[in-house]
């Protein structure tokens, strides 16, 4: 895969900034240029959170200790509970996200993401969700991942799955390295709907002909922005909304209550990222000493 940065950043009239990155894969079918599908990643396309598995991969490479990994997993869980009580307040997550990529080179992050996807994420892809995405590709439609994870990690996952590209959180880059500042906000909640709307305007998509897939009620703005909404492995709140609106429900989990895998999930991706950075900094100091 080419490692050059291919992130498009767009700001609409209201000042909302979004970023997306395409893969290098060419469509195999005559394109349906007006339609596309948008898939959430964490617990929709993949069991658990992509940023969590990325951190696990860093730990296996001695960038993080087991204690570091346990601490940031607990911190994210704690933040998820707080976020539910203070809906829409993502300032803590944003501040943490600023620390995640500071000083890292883009090509280094992408290379690590490729390796870690193959080792830890690929076995956790929901086959059923991947098949749903493939149906859109077979119909000539573009398929985008939409995630709070850094857009470079999203693009790696999209490329590995044979998808069109990814919409994700965009970090500022200077001379090939991350500055630690974000371009826009975390790709979470209403920001996903805003980003998809911007992408549709640029790419000439008809949102009434587009589909969106998610497991979480946090993505109700995204699901409501398209013509076809599908709840995949839904949480209780989204399941209730899906039944209320008559949306399709797909559940690829097993067990009587279809309990989700007990690892960190989407809402606090920024907090996980910040905790990862703390471990990376500690590890670098140890190496320097």
C-alpha cells in the first residue's frame, strides 16, 4: 500500500471540518456514482475498538507495558460512563487525542497499523458485516468506514477489507510528523453525519440512496442522514430506536443476549489514544535511560 498521506479536509459553511482518505483500490464493477454505504467500525465492522487493538499491538512490540494497557482500558471505560452522563461533552477526549500522535511520523503509524491489523484486527472482523459491505461494492457503490480513530488507521483497515476509504479524526501534520493538534473535532456523534454530508456534496452522492450501519445510539445522527439505516449488533438504545423507525436490524453476535465483547469501544477513542501516548512516552524514556 502506498504510504503517502491522502487525506482530504473539507470545511462547510457552518465551520464543520471533516477529513477522509481513499484507498488505492479500483472498483471492480461499473460504478453507481450516486449511492454509497457508510459503516461504523467499532463493534459494527469489528469486535471491540480498533484503537484498543492498535494499542494491544503496540504493547506486543514493547511500546506499552501490560500495566499501561490495563490503565488506559480502565480510563476509557470510566470516560464512557461519564460521557453518557454528560452527552456531547467531548472536550476531555479531544484533549487526550491531541497527545496521541504528537511527534510520530505518519508513515510509521500507517506501517504499524498494517501489521497490527493483520495480527489482531483481521480475526475480529464480523464476517456478516463485511459481507454486507461487499454487497454494496458488488452493486458498484462506494463503501466508507466512519470512525473516531485517526483517519490513517481507518484507511489501513479500509484497504485491508477492500473498501473505498475511511472518514476519521484528522490530526495536523507538519513535515511528515504529527503536531499533536487536531484539524476539526473528533469524528464522533453528530460529527459523523456532518462529515458524510460534506463527502456527499463533494462526491455527488444522493444521501437518500445511501445506507449507514452502526451498533450505537451515538450514531443516530449518521443513521438519520441517509435513506437506509441498519442497526448492526445494536446496543439497547439503538435497538429501541431501530424498532421505532422500522430500521433493519442485523446481529452477528452469539449467545442468548448477544453480549458485546468486553473491550473499549467508540465513544472514548480519544481518551484511549491519550493513554496510549502516556505509555509510549514512558517507554521512550526507559529506552533513552
